[in-house]
């Protein structure tokens, strides 16, 4: 029995979500559209199988098919990220991929250094409300106040002074190229492990648009659903020396049965990411982000650090006297989806914020190009300026919907 007949309520919700995805402009930097092939693998019978352990070393019988899928995912990930010595495709999420890295390398109370959340780090980089900040002794580096860039010399001084066991690089809201090589050297000089969390930029790394951390970090973690455009999930790449410790931190220490349907979908996404089309996609992301940032700046918006080298930008709204929370509402009311975000040294609390984070992976997947970015910027800026239900707002909403629906949504329309 298909979903529509078995459960019309859920079928209706899914149809509504498809409509939303078609009609809205999604600018959430961490979202994307998985292809139909990825969705098909995710929704396959592989969801039925228990397979605790790793290919060839399982605690269940009947695993030959999921062994084949998981081995393929590992092989393809190694091809995709040059120099990868060991790959684990089992972490269910980016948070769990990071948790396993800490479990592999640390004891409770050990010191770790990461970027603070309000400067672009992730919850799992030591936020006090997250397991990482509760279990480990996190110390945080910040961006340089003037340039709003990472000050690598300051990071090095801090590492020398505080002697962390792990230094975390990789961020959720940093729009500039990360010097992973420098992070690797800083970590090496203080005897720390370098953990590179490349979740946001993995697709750019795979497509050759951002330097790879793989040769410069003992452990690299990433989600698979952001710029990499796969299913919701994660993976880790480790050096040979960390392979066993990382694997046993994932299973049996942290997780039980791996989600083999998602792992098969990761394999499909890696195959897609190995194509020339994906390389072009990664380049288009960077070109679009840069064109959008320029168009926004030309309309008087302040872009944190003055621009972007990757897939996202942070817009500082303080001069407009609009909070990030209010901006999120104004954008959404015309069908533009973006999220409020702290800007460096933000005077506002996290639920309010002074900025909005804008990313282009989704609109680039829909086929929008640099020539469309002026239109997108115009719609963003106009909607940020409309603060009430008005004819202007209704006209803008219609414009957004007409524009959005003229581009197909991968996984639904193509
Ligand atoms: N929550 C994700 C983001 O939106 O950046 C990171 O995991």
C-alpha cells in the first residue's frame, strides 16, 4: 500500500513541503536539495537491516548487501577527498561525527580549543549548552574585531598558552577561506590533534573550490547534506593512526545500528559529487555567493568581513535598525527563507541577533546563476525594508513566488 492510501495525513504534509520548496527561495546556508537518486536510496529497503559493526565484521547475519553498499560509500569518499586514509560513513549527524572525534581522543575534562558559537563556531565546538561544553574544558578563539577574519597568530598564541589536546577548525557562519594547513601546523607545534569540521564547505572541497583539510588534520568530519548535497547524515575521514580509535568511538561507544539506507544514499551522493557537473556546481556556488554579496553591498547592506569566498555571507543589519529575528520574519513573510545569526561581537542575544546568514547552495542547485543574483538581492533588500502587511509586501511575495517557481527543484522536478 502506498503512502497516500496508508497515511493521507503524512502524504499531505509531504506534498505541502514539496510546494513550499518550489515556491520559496531557500537561502539557509546549510540546506540543499538531494537528488531523486539520493532520495530513492534513502527510502529503500536497506532501512530494514541491522548491521552493528563494520563491513565484514558485523554482529548480525545477512549483511552482504549492506556491506557492499557501505564499502562502496567508503571507496567513493576516498576518491572524492584525495589523501583520505580512512573513512567512517556511519555517524548519523555532524554532531555525532564530532562527538566520536572527542570520544576517540579525549577524556572528560580535557581541554579543547574551538571558535566560539557567536563568531561562527558550531554548538558541538564547546557551547556550554551542548554536550561538548559540558564534558570538556573548551576554550574559544574569536575573529579579529577589525577585519572579522581569523587571526591565525592569535590562535597560535592561545594554543601555546592553553595547550589544548584538540584544536577545532571549520565553522557554520564564516564566509572566508579557512587556512587548514596553518591550523595543522599550529596543532602540531603544541602537540594537539587538529579536528577539521568541514560540514559547511565539504561540497566546495569535493568540487575543488576550497582547499582540503584532509592532509592537514588527523580527523575531518562533515555532514553529507549541505553543500555536498547528499542525504541527511555525516561521515569522518581520519588518518590511519586514528582509524581504529575513531571507528570504536562511533560503534560501539556512541551508536548502535548504522542507518544503511542513508549510507547507501551517501554512496549515491559521493558518486554524483565525483562528476564534472558537480565541479561546475561547486564553482557556480562560489560565483553566485560572490555576485549576491556584491549586489547586496551595492544596495547598502554591510556584509561581514566585506564579502565571501565560499557559499555564504553574513549580513550585519545594525545600520538598518532591524534585528536578525525581525529580518527572518520579514523575509519569510514574502517567501524568502534565511536564518537569523549572530555577527561577530554581536550586542544582541542569540534569539535576537543583529544579522542574517544567507547561503546560495539551494538556489544554485535550482539552476540560478550570477545573472539572477541581482534579482535575488533586490528582493531580499526590499523585503527587509517592509515591516508590515501591505500591498508592497503582497507584491513582493508574488514576485518571489513567480521567480522561484520558474526554477525546478532537484529531487522533485528533475
Ligand atoms: N545547524 C547547521 C547550520 O545551519 O549551520 C550546522 O550544523
